[in-house]
C-alpha cells in the first residue's frame, strides 16, 4: 500500500475474519492540513489486499487496544485521532526503526549503560558518539545518518518478493493497484541477489531425465542421417 492509502485506512475497510482489507480512500497532505479523499490514486487503486498472518496478528492487537473503535476510526492515527503526518511518522517511527533494523547506521552496547551510535554522512565518512540510553543513541543515528530507505521502497520490496516467489504478475498488479502490468514489472520488481542460484535451480536433478546418459550420445553418422531425413 502507498503511504496515503495506509494513512487513510479506516477499520470499516479491514476484514480481520477474512484476512483482507479494502483500499477505498486516501489521506492527502496539503498546506492547510490533511484531507481524506474517497478515492485512491487511480481506478485500479480501489482493490482488496490480502493480509499475511504476521500483519493480521498485529492488526488484531491494534484493534483490541482501541477498545472496539468506531468503524470510521482511522487504523493509524495520531494521539488525538487525526491522520498521521508523513514527516512526523518518518522522524519518530520510520528512521528509528531503520536504525534498529541495521539499515541506517547502527547502535551497539559499549559498556554498562553505554550505547555507541555509528552513522555515515553524505560523503561516506563514518561518525560515532556514545550515549547513556539506547533511545538517545538511536535518535542520534536516525537524525544524522545519510542514505535512508524510503517508506515507498517497501512497495518495491513487496513486488520483487512475491514475483520472485512465483506469484503471477497479473495478481501482483491487482494487489498493488497498478493499471498496467508493465508498471509492476518495469518499475517495482528488481533482480534479487541470489538470481544466479535461482536460475541454476531450474536445471537441478528434475531435468536429468531429459538428458542422455553418459555413453549414449548419438554418433555423428546418426546425426547425419537425421539431417538427411529432414
């Protein structure tokens, strides 16, 4: 899902029993605030998205914590129930999560109640500093590290993941809300690091019966006879 689709999602569009959700509205940030629009980016954007078990479990916990929210309540909201601002989410949630995942600098224990934050700047030079709490170290790396992954990159990762695992591209196109399958293939799928191993795996032992055994290769005369027959 796109950022605006996540920010505009309400509980009325989430079917926990059916393990799916419907994308029917988006949150758009403007100079005057955040507006909820009853339509996604395109006609293809109105769609059903299946929920894997790990996400379904997280949504169940979130709903339980909301104490039976109104169906019109936003699933992801700020402390007073308003749509999340992208900039606040990036600073408070996204960047610290990247640091803790090891995708944006790193934080390690440097001793009793000591945490070392390490991060690269835009020139690739690595810097470090020590703090008395893990939270301070993470906040420092999140604020100063360069080259972070974008929230939208999750869509690229998702498409590459499911296509590489064999999900037909027309199904991936529908789940992602693309009008053209070419968009899914050309812009959102990338070559995995283990592509060579995957190609070789296509020619594993299952292909052995298709090949002649050693010593059973046809002779040159037999090949010549076949060519004359053609």
